């Protein structure tokens, strides 16, 4: 459960106070908090650098003992404020139930979001053992009215929701379960929802989603459509968000090797998780655009009904694809979604998000998503939204000279390239572009940014909830 943000501070012996400092000026700290004297000080070589943490214990004029954690902001840039928030959250993780914070309102949203994320713990399946204690409430010590509290709370909630979805194990997380979770978000946020099951998918020609999903017939695929369209929004710009939702990915018959790289594959639906988290915020953020989310959910496993290397499938809209690698399945479900958006929804902008290629991680590590776009303005807007929000993205090229390597001798395209060109993330983006209609399009390959391999900073090991911040930031400015 995410911590609740409130602007009322309760002065008790249990209250913890967190101070944010720009620079190393500690002279006015005690008077700022109306404290009589310091009892003990732990500030070795404290300079006020971003993320630097010190601590002191003090008594108030009323005799209340307060533990004060002091966090440096450095230059107070967006990145340094987030770093400070993450450092504060790490200091508080698993220890506090209520924290009171004195903070300049200009820094509040970024700081509180990063602090909250750093305290996240997934305790849902703890039965016999106690999980990590969650921070319950953050009391913001300010006399001024903070207009962004509700929006910040919604974004924190959305990221926690995305992380919970990712961390849920695959034996629970079927495509039908994803549809049920989406329905809860729709009900809470006043969204419309439509869920297509196998019969409808076959009737309407979603060949990519079916080809992947038929490997797990007991846990068949779902194509989930969520719609945010407030009254009077029919004249607004229409944005479509598309997510890859592979609830577990063995690689299919083209089995992943070595075995240990398969273990984290319950997170192969992180694209869908980030979009569900984003959709959960819209009734609070209220962007002035219509938003449709297309969530392509399936399980890619091994069975007698699994697709084979060399199969040819027909996607929504009629394009045929030769499947040379069943582990390149994410692009198959996205292709159906992109084509459906073009033919049926006719949007102005489409942004798809997927844990698509290991190559994106090799190129950019885990701090940036790989961003591809057919529109320079859209690409710049997303880069700026990522930098401002903390979900960073780096634009990569769509190289025309590589397109021929996706040709197939027996179908319109192959799902992987031939000729040993490498550039796996670029090739995947070029494949997707074949299904893009006459709309502005961006593709976020979050294979690196969507999952953390270490427990540090804002993230615990596992799903990061990438996508909620960058999409909310971008949508709010449209």
C-alpha cells in the first residue's frame, strides 16, 4: 500500500521530521523546527550534496524528542531532488510508520515520489513470515496550500500498482487475471473497458496475439481496451497507449537459454503494467486528451499447440509474418495492436511500451528506455517528459538501410532480421513501424528501465513501474 500524503502534521513523540537543505547551512535548523537543543548529532562531513544524509536527535520546547534526518539537495535540480528523495526513502524503509517532512513546495512532487518509491515492498504473498514494514503516512509540514498533492498521490499510487502487477507471480497472473485487474482500475477511475477473448480475437483477425497465446490454451490471451473520454472530449486529441503484456515468457519453442534468464520473465508484462498504472491516474490528473489503452496479454510457453519457427501468421489488417524466432513474440502482439489502432481507432498519437529486446539493455543499461519515433517533435516531448519526471528515455535511430533484412521469402515480413546486422532493438522498432498507420508514433523499449537487477535507490530488485511518470508528465502537457 503506498504511503498517504497529508498536509496536517501531528506532533507526537512518534513523529519523525525530515529536513531538506540546499547547501550545508545547518545554523538555522533548530530554530526552523522550533527545537530547544540537539541531543546527539550524526553529520560526519555533511556538505549538502544531493542524496547526502545526516541525522540528529533533538528536543522541542515542549520536551518532545524528534529524530531529524537531514538530506542534501545539491543544486536542487529535478534529478538531484529525486536522488535526495530516494536516499531519504532508503533511510526510512522498513522502519517508520509516519514521517513529517518540511520541504520547499517547489521540490515536493519529485521528492515525495522518489521517497515513496524507495520504501516500496511487495508483501502480498508473505504468509508465515513478516514482510518489510511499509511507510503508512507522510505528513507535509507547510502552511501553504499545495495544489499538486492529489496529482502526486495519484502518480505514486499508479507506480505502486504497476509494481504490484509486475511482482505478482505468473501462476497467479494469467491474461484473464490481468483483465480482471484492469476492470478494477476502470471501475475506480470511471473508464470504459472492453475485453476480447479468443473467440472474438479469431473472428476479428488478431493473428499475432492468437499465435503467441495458443501455446497456453488453458490461460488464453486477452486484448483489453480501456478508454478515458470525459464528457465533451470528442473534439480532443486522441492518444492511444499500447502495452506488451506477456505474463510469462519461456521463449516458446525457441527456448530461452541459459535457464536463469527465464526466472524474471514474469516481468515481461511491464509495458502493460506501466500503462494500467497510468490509466489509474487519469481521473485525478484530468489530461485534456482522449486516451485509449490497448493491452495485449498472452503467455508464451511450450505445448503441442505452440507456434513453431517457420510458421506464417496473418495479423490484424492482413499483413503476413514469418515467425523465425518464437522468442520474438512481443512484437507480434504489438503489431496487431498498432494495426488495430490505425484501422479502427484512427488516433492522432500512438505510444507503445514494451520490454521488447535485451539489445536495448546492452545499449543503454537500466537507467534509460530506448525511444524510437517517426516524429521529431513527439520524440523531443517524450525525452523532456522523461528527464523532468525521472522515467528517462534516449532517442535511437530508425535506420532505413536495415529494413531489407526483415523481408521474408514466403511472407510480407519476418519477425527477426537476417544477414547478421545485429542492432536488435532497432530491428524490433523497424518491424513495428511496418504496422504503424498515418499517426504520430513513438516506441519505448523498456527492457532495461522496466526491471531493476539490484535493490538500490528508488527501486527494489524487480519491476520499477517505469512508464507512469513519463506518460503522466507528457499527457498533462498536451
